[in-house]
């Protein structure tokens, strides 16, 4: 039986949960002839790796630092990926084309919808990196008002305002020193590295709204734990990973996994074993 191949690429890649999630989906769908692996690939090695892909390959997942480096190697990208200049999914078609997409943005929206958050009047974003631009793109679909981005530098503030203009989102920027003010927003999306928001945990108000913390390891973060204690709703990084992986599986296999429980449980087991 010939194998159909897919994989996640990035550097570092050992931490990636993508193989766990995709393999769980393949098992649920009965795709016994599909395999999903991980490869440590940096920007310099990416062109050679992509050029060497044979007809047995169906798709790739991209993590940092490859989400933009992959773009010149593709035959086309979706409007969603173009909107943030980032590709995390490549579908390899039977006629040899390489098509890029971004499932992080609809994954954020789907994870929020799963928790009943379909529309908000305003929102706050903590951080200004690549994930923050995806958060703004997701907010363009669900936020009817202003988004306040809390950042550490004037350069980052300019970047977030530019992304807002590009994505059609009214963005106000504020200095990170006032980030505690963000916690009263109906939706807060934290996109910063581990430990960055720990100092905010003591400032979470009673009856907080919804926190979407994109981290998943370690979990819960200090901010997420405090948020739950104050009665707020928390959406975590594993939720995002599962939803974006479901969309990747759909695009690569043409099949839709059923209930998300199997993929989420596989991710939880993998995290618990670390």
C-alpha cells in the first residue's frame, strides 16, 4: 500500500503537537494510508526540501520561522493568507501545484464560536507579533468596534496600526505599562510568549469577559488561571491548535473530522506526558 504523506516543518519543531492532532484525525477518518511527520527545517533549508517533494505528498503545515519564507515557493495563496502575509498550510495538488492558506485566522474564529463568542463590541490584544496580526484578522470578522493593542515600543504600535488599516480594523495602541486596563474588555486575546502576562494575573476583574490565551504549554498560564477564578471564560492555545488542525486536515485530505473530542484528547495526553 502506497503511503500519502504530510508533515509539519519548522525550527524548532520538536515541541509541535501537529503530528499528534493530525494522526488522531487520520485514525478517526480511517485514513490508514496517510502518514504525518515533523521535520526540523529552517529558512535556508526550505527551498531544497520543497523542491524534493514527490507525488506522494499531499500537504505541509508550517510553523515559525517559515510562514513567510514559504510564500515565494508557492503557485498561489488564499486571500486569508495574503491578508496577513503568512502561510501555515500548503496543499499539494495532483497536478503539481503548491497552494498556500492560513488556518490560524479561521481557527481563532472557530475556537471562539465554540465557546459562544460570535460578536463583540470591542476587544484588546496583548502583544504585537505575528500571532497578533492573525488575531486582528480574526477580530475583523467578529468585532464591531475598536481594538486596543498593548505593545512595548513605538515601532510595534505603528505596525499594529498598519495591520489594522490593512485588515479594516480600527486599532488604538497603548503602552504595555497600562496592559491591566485591557482586562476589562469583553474579549482579550493574549499573543505574548510564556511568562509575559504573569504580572497581570493579580489585576483580573471580577466577572471578567473572555480571555483567549494562545499559549498551551505550560497551561494554564497564571493569567488564564486567575481569569477562571474570577469567573471569566477562557479559551486556550490547544483550542486554537485543534481548530486550525481540523481545517488543515480538511484541505489536505478532502475529509472533515467528526467531533473534535478525539483530537483534543490526544493533544491533552501529549501535553500531560511532557
